[in-house]
C-alpha cells in the first residue's frame, strides 16, 4: 500500500504491484483486503494518520514492515517506529533514487523489518 505523491508516478514502481490509498481510512481498508507485503506511508495524511496505519499493520501482520516518509520526527518517534518494526524512514524532501532503493531493500529483507525486530537498528536516511 502506498500513501504518497510518489505513488501516482507509475514509472517509479515498475515491477511492483502497488495498491494506492488517498487517505488513512482507505489504506487500512486496503491493508485488510489486499495482502500487502510492505507499506510505504507518510506519517501525516487525511483521516487516520500514518501512526494508525502502522498500528493496523502490526495488528494484521505482526510487524509494520514499512518504509515511512516524514517531514520530521518528534522526540520519541524514532523509538516508536523501531517498536513497530519499520524497515526505515526517510526525511522529506525525498529523491526518487533514495525512495526506490529504500523500498527495494525493505522488500529484499525476508523479515520485512530490515532486522529491527532482531535487535539491529533501522535504516534511517536523512
């Protein structure tokens, strides 16, 4: 599931089956019906925010298995993302090459959390 302006740019995700959502409600609905492998989300979005989406992914899948895009993290947010089992997060503005390589790394990891649950730190790109 992708909630992002990037998701509208088809060429970025060539080779992936991408389900898009324009708000948090639709993203959570699609999560339940689509069988997603990974999630690409903003933390801020209409309706339920990215945090609510990540918690829904954890309930459905056991770990967030996500790449998070954010304009900035507040104190304690990084620890919360690690606890949810995200693969990593990207600070905006994000260039296409960084986004595609990050998504590819997350998809290549069989755990889907890039080892965060196994005690390794998440991947963070400024």
